[in-house]
């Protein structure tokens, strides 16, 4: 090979390396912004966010909406307390800092006991003014409306259905969840809806409900938090011996639920906390 041809090949190789480097740089710059959700979801949640800011909602606050799996002390509270190990997920630290800065009724967003969550609650409870806390909520206000007024969040992490599936048809559940989504949007709060985990004795209903939740998210152009899919590969589906609630690391039921190491992520609550943070991170990166 002549010196000239060798020079051309070397130059071409250098150009390829430069181009690859530029592509990698661009991917890293934009990862988690446009790539996390579809264009339709991106545009929709940005519009909801802007409307929420106009209503006085706070960009660094989120609300938790759900049942006992949401009320549990293992769910996100260790993160708010600073009792966590990010393991290889150090990219989530900025999102934790972002949502830890504002004091709510009881601590920051991670620590706060939501007015829209309770043991045994379902979609009907969330919408029922009779279930609102009398010492915090206005007359005629549903728990959901009360939580949104009180906390003024920009985002809501919503997981409901584990209790509903024991007494509601999937159509009734979907109608209720749609109402919750509509109220969230009207309040300028981005609704992030979660699939529900495996439940012993109700396996078929869980699948039907999760399909409905996924379809609702797609229909409304809102983020889907597929917690069920993250739980499926775990030992015992990430569920404790009661067949309902996520399990937690036996060496530390509380702090272990926020240890995002290989060992910690074999348990349901740890996976719930990691995927919740990843959803919050994806939403935060998408917003202006």
C-alpha cells in the first residue's frame, strides 16, 4: 500500500472515530429528555406542567396517590431521609435533590404522608369526599383534590387497582382511573400511572387491569410506570408472604428498600423505589 493510500485510510479511520464520538455525545446530552417518552407524551406533559405553573403548582414537588403499598414507610421515605445507596444509579442524585428541597405537610415530597393515599384504598376512595381528612381538607373536597390543593405538586405518582380488582369490573375501574387522570390534568398535575404488582389468587385480574392501565396511559398521552414488568423477574414476583404487598430486604426492611445494589434490587419495595425515581427523573428531564 502506498503512503498516500495509507494516509487516506488513517484519515478515514480518524473521521469515523470523531463521528462516533459526536453521536455518543449527542445521545448523552439528550438521553432522558426526548428519548424517555413518545413525542405525544412529551408535548402533553409539558403543556400540563405549564398550566400547573400558572395555577401556582411547584416544579420541585410531587404527590403520592395510592393504597397501602403507597402508604408503607418503605416507599420513598428512606430516600427523603437520606438513607439510600444509589449503587450504579448515581445519575438519580440530581432528581433526589430536586424533589427534596420543599417542606410539605410532613417533610419533603419523599417523606410526606399524602392526603390521597390510605390503607385499603381504591379508585372510589380517592374520589370520595367522605374519605377526606377533616382536619386538612375542605368540605366536599375529595382526597385527591385535597392533596393537590395542599401540596401544589407538578407530578403525581399514581398506583391504584390492587384493591379495586376484588370488587370492581375492569370497566368500572378504568372509568374511575380516567376521572383521577382528568382531575389531575385539570389541576395542572402530570399524572404518572403505574401498573400493579402480582397478587396471589387474582393473577388473571391483575393482567386485565394492567392492560387497561397501559391502554389508558396511551390514550391520554401520559407516562406509564410499568412497575409490574419490573417486578416480574424477581424471586416470588417481589411479593411478601401475604401475597399482596411488595417484600423488602430482610437485613433492613427500611433502609434496605433504598439500597439500589444488586442484592437490594431482588426485593419488591427496592424495585418500586428505584423505578419511581427513574420515572421522576424522566419527567424532570423532559420538562423545561
